């Protein structure tokens, strides 16, 4: 990293464009999004209600699609996981 970028980062001045594929799930599915689109107050509550151990997107990929899609359809106003993820990604990009 060039010195001037490091200096800006240390001073808190660096503005970083987040890659939508690498936004932490808890940030992507923030409390406002969850309250608006789901029956849960938070992503943590959503995971707990479905008894899922999810920390990363890779964890979600390891859950059978049908099982996770059913949970999403039951607990949210989305038909499946991809619709929920797309909406959160679009909302995050629009901020």
C-alpha cells in the first residue's frame, strides 16, 4: 500500500468502496432491512430461528438450497434466498 493511502487510512480519511460480494452478512442484513422485510429483529435472530450456523456466505452455500429457501419464504417477504440477497445488495449499493 502506498504511503499516502496508508496515512489516509490511519487518519480515517480513506473512503473505501465495499465489494458487495464481501460485505459482512450482519452489515448487509442490518436491523432496518430485517425489520422491514422479515419477521425477525436481526440477522442473528433470523439465523437462530432457523437453527442455522451461518457466519459467511460460504456457510450458506453449504446449506441445501431447498432448506434455506423454505426458511426465507416462511420468515421474510422474499420467495427465496437469492431474492433476499439481491434486495439487500441493491439496498446496500444505493446507500
